[in-house]
């Protein structure tokens, strides 16, 4: 499993860099775990990049997960508010949200 540390800002200002980071991790062909402890700000663009990475992971039959305990309050609140992920066995699963 590859661990990817998310940057402090998941915002429109760094959405392209975040997209590249996540796509590179998924291209390695192994499950990806997101470490969101450093995230201090999240906007719609950042959430869209996470959602898109979840779609890509699903298409490649890979998991893209992050632990609730390993995520910052702003990230948890954004995920809870939007329904981007679902909780199962202590982990937020992005790919489950993509399929209702």
C-alpha cells in the first residue's frame, strides 16, 4: 500500500498539483491510503479532485482510503458535509461514495 500525504490546502490553488500527485500514486498499481492530518483548508475543487481520484481508483480496481483518525477536522467536516466518503471498519472509503 502506498501512503500519500495530502497537502495543507485542498483548494483550487493547488488542485492541479493534487490531481497529479494522486494520479501518480494510482498509476503505481497498488492501493493508496491518504494521510489527511495536515489538511487545514478544503474547498469544492479539492473535494472534486478527491472524488475523481476515487473514480480512477475504482476503474483500476484499486482502493483509495483514508482513516478518520488520520484526517484533520476540516477534512472530516468536508467529507461528512458532502457525503464524499462512507465509514466502514474505521476507514473512510472514497470509492463507496462513488457508487451510492
